C-alpha cells in the first residue's frame, strides 16, 4: 500500500474512532457512526463533483486543491495536464516549423486524400495552381486542376513518369507533376516549375533543326558537283578518281545524317497531321522489297510473315521510317546470306512488328543504351555500313508518338530481335492472311 493510501486509511480510522467516542459520550454511538459515514460520503461526492466540474470546464480554470487521496488525485491530474500541454506545444512548434518550411519551398506540395479530395497545400501551390483557402479544401483535385491530361494521369495511378502540363492560371508556366502514393491510397503531389528547362530544351531542338536545315543547301550543291565530277572521272588521273569517289561517299553520309537529324527534330516538335489508317501489309511489303535491294549481292534470306491484314492508326511516313530502320539494320549488321524474319502479328494486348535476324547479336550491356542518339554498339561496323547512330533514336521517338514501345532481345553470337508493340486502341484487325511472302533468297 502506498503512503497516501496508508494516510487515508489512518484518517478514516481516526475519524470513526472520534465519532464513536463522541457517540459513546452521548450514548448514541450508532447515530454518531451513521453521521460520520454520511459526512465522509458527502465529502467524497463533493471532491468528485469538483473534479468533474473542472473537467467539464475544458480544464481552463484552476484545478482545486484539497486534502487526502483527492489532493493527490488533483495534484497528479494537474501534473498530467502540464505534461500534455508541453507535449502539445512541442507538436504545435513542429507543425509550425514544417508549415513555415513548406511555405518557403519553391516547389508546390499538395496532399490529397484517398477519395481524391484536396486536404492541404503550401503557398507555391496557390501561386502555381490558383488554389484558394479555405474554399478549395475537400474538393476533388481533378475539379480544381482542370486539364484532361492531368485527370488521365491522376486516375491512371501509374506515377512512374512525371507529367508536364502548363499552369492552369498562367499558360507561360510549364509545371511538372510527381505523385507519390502513401497511407491508404492518399497522394502527395509535388509540382516543379520546369519553364526554364523547357525553354532550354526548345532552344536546343531549334538549334539542331536550324543547323541541319542550313547545312542541307550547301551540301546538296557540293554533292551535285561531286556527282557530275564522278560521272566524268574516267578522264581524271586514278588518284583524283579515288578522292572524288570518297568525297561522294562522305557527302552522301552527311546527307543521310542531316535528313535523320531533321526527322528527329520533326518528331520532337510534335506537330502532327491527323492520324491515318495505315495498311500494314503494303507498308511491310514495300520495306522488305527495299531491304532485298539493299542486300543485293549479299543475298540475305528475308522472310515476311503477316498474320492478318491489319490497319494501324498512325502516321505513315513515321511508321515507314521506323520499320525500315529496323529491317535495314538487320541487313546492315548481319553477314551475307543471313536469315531475317519480318513478322507482323497481334494478340489481346495489341499488335507486334518483330524483326529477327541470326546475325552477330549485341552484347547485353549495350542494349539499354541503343536508342540513345549516336550510340553505337560497335563503332567499327558503322564505318562500313554508313550508319548515323540515329536510326534507333528515330524508332523510339516514332513509337512514343504512337504510344508503342520497343523491345530489344539480343545475345552475342545468337542474333537479335527488335519488336515494336502497339496498343490495342491503335489497331484495326483485318482478315487472317493465309500465306506469308516467301524468301527472296532461300538459303
Ligand atoms: P545506325 O544508324 O548507325 O545504324 P542505329 O541507332 O540504327 O544506328 O543502331 C545503333 C547500333 O545498334 C548500331 O550502331 C549497331 O551497332 C546496333 N544494331 C542495330 N541493329 C542491329 C542488328 N540487327 N544486329 C546487330 N547490331 C545492331
């Protein structure tokens, strides 16, 4: 038993013995005992009432003081109250500090609950997105940021890549949205101002496009003169003949490089005509015919297999460029008489164009970097093939504009396979084709 309880017990015993003593003195011990018990119970109730009253007042008034066990209860309650006040003040200080620091952030921060309703945001979010406190609290975020791209991105719940859109209050501002899921599908949205970055990127694109465009005219003139000289080269000494042939080859290479750079700039600027229905069979037949011509005496066995006569909704020139880059690469980077299979097929996830060869293959560590501009798996080979190192970058951009993706499978010594996968919404499936086109040069 604790000393407080011991003291309380002693007090009760003293009180009762006092009451009994007085009772015996007046020969009314029962009455004295009953009066003493009643007094004690009333006193207990009074203390209970004071405590309850204090609690009901919201603990704003001073806590009463008293004797005995109740005094101890009041003191401990007061102590607990002080501790909880200190704790609250500490928490409030932390919250204030976090609010101050997020308010000072240049990036916008928003918290959205699991139903997609806005809970909290910082000052930058008000500036970037025009949010107003407190009216916007609890409203669906997709009603406050009215942009179809944002709604699609938010609802898709696939936040691996950020989303870039103009600010709803100032179209000059380019904003990048990064969403992180936490708790039970709550969302933390970070919005970064990427206007300057976008401007620099645009400047870079414009620069490459302008330089390529400006180089084109002088190069055409030089290539024209070289061609004329090449035609009359029998009249020149052999040393000159060799030089002119080399100059013609290099000017042709530069022409290809410039047209690839211009193609990439066009793909990047994103200006598009409305998409068309592209007949895949005719497109692939014409590319395979060109590939056979490119192979010429190297006699590749090129096999075209078309599962069904489908149509693809897209941009015919871009698709022609992407598919021919893959097929021509298979011709360029494999030995003579190699086998190349160009296969068009579809399944419930969409359509596939695969170009498979049994050439030298590509070392695994090159594969993730193949679509980078000017990246070459084997630089020595490119000098012979006249490649620019831009072919697969063009393929990647074309596929991006068709919401498609490039899958590369290759192993050194085991050949390569490049597959383009188109989503269902881009495909119109046609009749199943009975037969594939036979090889031109069966091995
Ligand atoms: P290029 O215009 O030089 O052909 P690409 O971007 O088309 O450049 O290809 C990048 C590199 O990928 C090439 O330099 C080549 O080394 C490698 N590559 C592409 N296709 C094949 C293939 N079918 N077999 C082996 N290597 C390939």
